[in-house]
C-alpha cells in the first residue's frame, strides 16, 4: 500500500529532524589551565590566579622571617573561614583548596589540617588505639597546633546598564596570630570584568 504525506506534514517532519540535529551535544576538551569566560561569573581561573598571587604576597612579607628568628622553626598555618559575600554562588571550597596547595607547595611554612580533616583523623586514631598493634598505633596528644589562621571574604559590586555590565570582585584575606589575635598580614585582590550580552533574535 502506498502512503503519501501532504506537503504540510512533510514540512513538519523536516523541521523536527533539523531540531533533533541542532539539539545534539558538542563536547570540546580543553587544557585545565586554559582561560574561558562564558558568563562572566567567578570561575576556576579566578580562583587559581587569585590564590597564587595572594599566597605569594603573604609569604613574601616580614612575618615569616620574624617568626623563624624568634622560634627557630617555620610557622604553621591553617585556613579558616572564607565567606562569600558576593551576589553569586561561589565554590569557596575550591578557592580554599587552591590556597592550601600554594601554601604547602611553597615549602616556606608548615600547614595544619582543617577542622573537618582533624576530626576524621582523630576518629581513626581512636579506632587504632583499640584495634591496631602496639608498634603501629599512633598516640593521641601529638598534634601540631597552628600558629596563624588565614581568613577572608569575597565581595562583589555590579554596575549594569541595558545589556552591558561591569562586575567588580574584591577578595580580602587576613592572617591572624592564634597566640594574641594580632593581624600580621592583610591582603587584597581586585578583579574587574566587562560583560556585554548578545542580542537574542526571534
């Protein structure tokens, strides 16, 4: 039996077929350090570059040598709370990880595990105390305390008119002595982005 489609039905089928082709997902692999801004929001490049620049600055300041001269050992640092006060969702955990990596790899200071990490390690140590052999278990009370805590905020200011927008990020970090609450370093990094939204054609 021979079926023939009306011209209007043929047109609908062609449009649907083209739509399915157009909706296909395209994936392009990129270098991890390659910069690409799609939305203008805070991204992995901002996190990496800001952490590298600010950690480089904090480690070049006098507090490091002053501590070493007084205590005959390198200072130990822990990263505390980094508050996101911006208008957008920022993965602060990634930013903290970037800073931790820069601090540890510098070889200049000693780095203390975070609060959550310490709790997990303490649980393991308590389990070892019961179940591990005498020559392999690790005794409690041997942890190294931090000398300084690094805290900070990420804030934004937005100036927009029509399809154009200037997005201003300000990252403030402070290094505080845990002995006497002295601020031994204050750092600031600013990022400014101009964003122009394209026209949507109907």
